[in-house]
């Protein structure tokens, strides 16, 4: 080989190496969101591009109606934010994004899809619904093949360990949709279904590692979307549990932080700051900055990094993600976890934008303080927080939860027992919209209402109240078959597997044949009440008139367009008789009514005698 040939070969090899180096730098791992929709109300679209060295690339696009408004390079070279304007003239279809670095140009096809329906056509959940909260990992295992997924972080599948993964999935839920129809449920709320690729498995789902991907141990994005479509075909809505406050510590954003201000307190390994879990600084007129910042910016736990919603790029990412799931999966509502731990102004801006884009939609925020004034402060249009406005339509009634769980151990005398419930509703004047408050007697973060017992009469009474009062009711999976448990050892004990959700289970609570007599009595109680309230405008839209407790009985009426439902609850462990004269303003001249729960005709003369802990739902 002569010198000239060797020189030419070296030049060719050098050019090839340069090309390979440039190609590596131009490798695009993924783009969030993976696709978008034409004709969205907000024309802005943020693309988060992931790839080694991608921040050094220039980006162009050449499709009518789509323009690049800006590109943002973060501290890590492995991210690039591309902001697009999707004009009204932009049509559904695929267009190309061109990434250029030096002489290398990489083409990335990106798709705009047609929307399935207009934003105003999305109908959220409301007081006409009964929400059923379930934890996918603990409900039913419809596909054992996805219990162990190769390539994910190490985790354990062990049904004997209350803190391990148990294998429940979307397929298991799909197989039991007709169970919900029979029970009378109109809306399902799953704890988070997005990827939680965490060491140990994060069975509960509250440590997201990919905001655009269903956890493969639950199923696929397509399975989730199909499950929702199948639920809709049965008249059942689906509410998605989201978390803007934090992600999982195994998210790529922690492994390769886009910028130091992507998270609050980013020096977690050297100086970990945990939230105080005390949410009162939001409303405390005397709160110190120290207390507010610790509550707002501290991490929930070491495995859940606190996202900085004051960073506009972080918040735009999260807002888009919520819109994407509405459009892609057709979810019917959002439950936002740890709502007050995130930045107030950023969350209010999200809610305002969402309400404008989807005016008939609904979002409920978790606001865990048991004082009604605190909860009311968070509701949309609250005078308590004016001139600020959260724009959050629905809040969770932790006061109701607290009072009903205190009442179950007490006799209704004086200010105890069900008198606590009366006083809870006294403060409804604080809410701009009491009918858009979500009430519950238990959930995945609390002891079961039955604790470690089986007092069915008490459970019926609490649930009668829950399902007939001026609220949006939320049930917790398995309560209808008397599932119990307490958190004394761990949260896993209030998140037990639904009996019959696994092929190896010795008993199935999904069928009347295999339920015990007590379970069937409980199930039939819920089935009767839930199916009666379905489509019942008196309960969904009616006014409420409540009465001071008399002889241990708490009573209230729901009324709408000339129809009346009168509820009476004996909050004592003994038979009681009480005069009916104090209720005549709602009973009017009625001499009898039908009890929805038993089907009996109830005489409404001068007085009525009620058995211990008896509940009556009387249609006049």
C-alpha cells in the first residue's frame, strides 16, 4: 500500500469515525409526549427530547401549521425542550422533526392525531356517581404472565408479604366489570397505573418513573385504553389517579437531572429534607417561611423526589401529561394525590387551563386536614382564599371521614356519635359547592371502617349516610363483602387481596354462591342502595334539610321537584322511640313511606320506634 492510498484510507476512516460520533450524539431515545392531537384549545406543545448530547442539536420542521417557537437547553446535555405552535390549520397526520448537529441530520417522525371528541363533550364525575376505589395490584390477577417482567428493577411477588407486589392487573379488573354493574357502581378510581420501575416494586403506584407508560406489570397502554372503553360500554366512568407533587427516585430525571431546579431540595443524598406533612401553613396567617417551605418543598419520602412546579418547564410537562391521558385513554376524571404539597399557583394555573379546555370535566384533590374550613379553602371560587382561586372543583371531605369513624365507637348523646355528623354538615356554608365534595368512610391510606372487626350494622349505617347525603360518595374495594384491616403493622393490611381475584383462592367473593351469609347480606345491602341511587335526581341534585339529633336519632331529608327521601339513623345500641312532629315540615301529611333498604312500608304516625343502629331510607 503506497502513501497516497494509506492517506486516503485514513481520511475515509476519520470521516467514518466522525460520522459515528455525530450519530451517537444525535441518538434520540424518546420524545414526550409520544404523539399529540390536532385542534387542541392551547396551541402550545412542549416536546421533551431525550438523547445523549441532544441539547447540542438544532431543530427544524417543515409542515404547514406547525412552527417552532423556541428551544430550551437545560443543564444536562441529554435533554432538549422544543416548543411548538400547533395552529388551527395543522391537520392530523405525521410530520418530520429535523435534528441537525454539524453535518449530520436526523429525521424523527412525529404524529398529530385527530381528537375523539371536543373538550366540552368530556363529562366528569359528580354527585350522581358512586366512585369505587381499588388498588390494581390487590384486586384481581387476570394475567399471571405479567407478574414478573424481565428488565425491570428487582422486586418481589409474594402474596404472603403485605408490602410486596401480589400480581393484580388491568386484565383482572376487566374480567370483573360486570361485577361492578351488578353492584351498581358508576365510576371506578384506580390507584396509579403508570410505570413504577422502583427497587422493591412500588405496588401502590405512587412513585412514577414514566408518565406516558402504564406499568407493564399491570398491562399496556392499549389494555388500559380498552379497559376504559369496555367500562364506558357498561355505563361506568374511570377516574385516573395522578401525582404532580413527586415522582419515583428511579425516574431518569433523578439519574440524569435535567437541571438543578427541576426538583426541590435536589441535594437529597447529602442534605435530605422531608416534608413536615403539616398542611396548615397554606392557610395560617402567622405561618413562618421556614414551616411553609419545609411543608411545600420537602420530599414526601426518600423514594419520592419533590418536583418543582414553579419551574415552568416542569409544570408544562405535567399539564400536557394530564391532557394527553384525557385524549388518549378517554379518562372521565382525575384524582390528584397530595394536592396541597405542590405549588399552589402552578396547580391553580393547571386547573384553570383544564377547566377551560374541558368545562364539564372534574378533578378531585386530596386535601388531608380534618377541619371543614381548611377543605373549603381549597375549593374553586372559595371566598376563604380570595382573591386567590384554586379552580379545583372537588375536594375530599376528611372531616366527614374523621367524624364518622369517631361516631362508630360512641352512643349518640349530646355532642357525640352521629351528632358529630350533624355538625360536620353545619359548616357546609363554607363551601362554594357542597355537592362537589367527595366523602368517604375509608380509603387506601386509612384503617378499614370495620377495623379488625365485623360490625355489619355499623357499616350499614355509615354507608347509608355516605350514599344518601349531599356529597359525591367514594367506596373502597371489598367493603361490600366486609373486608377489614388496620394499618398498625403496615399499609398493606388495609390493602388485602380481594377474595377470588386469584386462581388459587379458596373462596371467591365475586359470586353469591361462594360468599358467606354475612358477606351476601352486606353485598345485597350495597347492591340495593347503589342501584336505587343510580339515576336518582333526588340524591344527585336534591336539597338537604337536617335535624338536630333526637333520642339518639339523626335524620335528614333530600328533596327535589316535589319528591322527598327521608333518612333516619339510630345512633345508639338500643331501641328508641321518638315523636315525628319535629319532622313534619318535610314529612308534610305523609302517613307512610317505603323503606328502600328493606322494602317495608313504614308508618309515619305520631311516633316511630327504631331498632338498635337501624337505618331507614324512606321514600315518601
